[in-house]
C-alpha cells in the first residue's frame, strides 16, 4: 500500500497473521506505520458533501465531517444527509448534524451562507 500521510508516498508492505495486523515495512516514519495499521484494521475517511439550504444565496451548503468516520458508514451518512435541510444564514464551522448516526462525529458547514432577502 502507498502511504498518504505525507508527500513521500512510501510504498509499504503490511504483514497480517491470522487476519490481524502484525507489522509493516517500507515506511519512513511512525505515522506511516500507524496509517497502515488503521487502514487494514479500521479504515476511516473524511466526508465532504452538501445539504440543502432554505433562504440561502445558493441551493446547497457544503458540509464536512469534523473528524474521520468509519469507511463502512460513509455511504449511510450521505443517505442521511440527503434529507437534511438547514435555514440560512449559516457560518462556516456551525454544526449542521451533531453526532451523525451516533458515530461521535459532527457534520459542520464548510463555508458561510448568507440569507437572501425575500
């Protein structure tokens, strides 16, 4: 696997014993080893998407997960967010969905969205 923790992009080999992480070679730093272990045992991803917004300058508001989510739950989160509608105005960093799906991660606005005067 290629490490994505820094621009070096180390080519790493992950060793598994009985389906469990047993070590890694090829990494230049400890961050690579941690990334490799997490990627094979509990992969996680950031989520960036949009939700609908009423009264905003644009019809969609960009949002992002405040932290990484379990990779296997990202699609479920996107499905949940399809039904979310927020009211303008919104500031970047505002929590749009707290603790999405009970995963302990908030979904936050990634930009300001002013209210359009009707």
